[in-house]
C-alpha cells in the first residue's frame, strides 16, 4: 500500500497543511500546523494506512517523517 502524504509548508505568513486526501488547512504558526498534520496522519495510521509528513522548517529546508 502506498503511503498517504501530508505536507507542512509556509507561503508568505501562513503555514499550510496539504494532504493527498484533499485536506487543506492554514495556520498562523508552524507549531499548530505540525500538530494538525500529525493529528490528521494519526487518523489514517489508526486505520492501518502508511503515512508520511513532509515538513518545511523555519529556514525552508524540507524533511520527510514517516509516521508508523
């Protein structure tokens, strides 16, 4: 089964969470965006689906985190 992907990234002053499942949410800070991405990933993970979260840090670097 292919992993479902969520991305956390900043555009301007807004941090976004976007998912392969069509989820799109915007936040004023990165902490809340990361928490939301992990919560959304947790729902799919609880159903036995593999999930990845791709996160941009404050400097713009991207990191992929597999959520087991």
